[in-house]
């Protein structure tokens, strides 16, 4: 059954920026990251579809130098921000696992489903 987990205030994420979080759940730690665009906030599991390893190449750095794609630290695969689709690298055609989120009263919560 899905549950909402509070993550942060929306203002903690700069527009065009990203932040990683480790969320304590009843099943253990879940590593996620949030991206904020001018239009929205997006959430993904911090796990590359190719290796299962984390994407950030330094803490909280999930975007390439141009800031227009998500980049995997392990093998430099590139993913579109809007839908998590890999557009270059060994996992081309695969996607990051997007997470549903809720932004209410300036606070971001992420839905994690374990079923």
C-alpha cells in the first residue's frame, strides 16, 4: 500500500537544481532525488537502471554540467528530466523509476509503494 513520506520544503530545492534524500521507511532506507524545474518538482529513485547504483556523482549533483539532463555517475548515461528516459548510455531506452509526489503548503512529500 502506498504511503506519503515528507521530504523537504520546496524552497530547499533551487529552480534548475536537484537534491538527494535517504528516507527511512518500514522496509529500510529508500534513496531518492528531487529535481525542480520552472514548472514542477519531479522525484525519482536514486538507482540507475543499468547498474542499480546511485546516480549522483557528488552529493546532490544529479544533472550534467549543462543542467538539462540527469547524468549517471557510474557510466555517464544521460536521462531526460521530464520522464527519466535514458537517451544515451548502456541503458538507452530504459527509464529511471519516477515517484509520485505531493506538494502542499510549500512542503514536498513522496509516495513510496512497496507492493
